[in-house]
C-alpha cells in the first residue's frame, strides 16, 4: 500500500482543514488506518484511527474537534479538523496497519504517507 497525504495549509485559530490520504494497492478495505502528527522538536504522536469496520478512536486532545473517516470505494481516508488551535501545528501523517485493530502505537503501522504540514496561527 502506498499512501499520499494532502490538504495541509495555514489557517487561523478556530478555523478548519480537511486532510485527505489517497491509497494505492489492493485490499485497502482490509487495513486499519491512522493519522499521526509530529510538531517541531517533539516525537510523532497518535491523533486518530479508524478500523476497517469504521470504528473510530481519538487522542483526548482532539476529541470533539477532529473526525476521521474513510471511503473504501475510493481508497481514501480523511481527517476533518475543526476548531483548530496553535498547538495542532504539526506535520500530519496517514498510516496503514495490517493488524486486526487500529493501533495507537506508531511502530505497529506498516505503511506511511509522506506527511502534510498544518500550521495554525494565533
């Protein structure tokens, strides 16, 4: 599976962005998918994940503001980000895992997109 993330940009605090991740390869619907982010000087961290059945998981800091979704027919996964805060500034990565559950652990993901920059100004 190859992943290509897009949709990042510069937005003011309180604004919204929608990240997209296009996947190539077969059996996309069998993968569990996640979004991670890495802020300057910090380690990459889990943001959200979605199972092949559509069950979603979020880190506490984005609950109620971010929504992960997937479209298996289009081989796409999305991250809708609302009420953005300056602390959401980071490079955002989409990832796919062959595990039977959508992990929150970076090392359990097998495939990664190239990252897209999100910058939230105050």
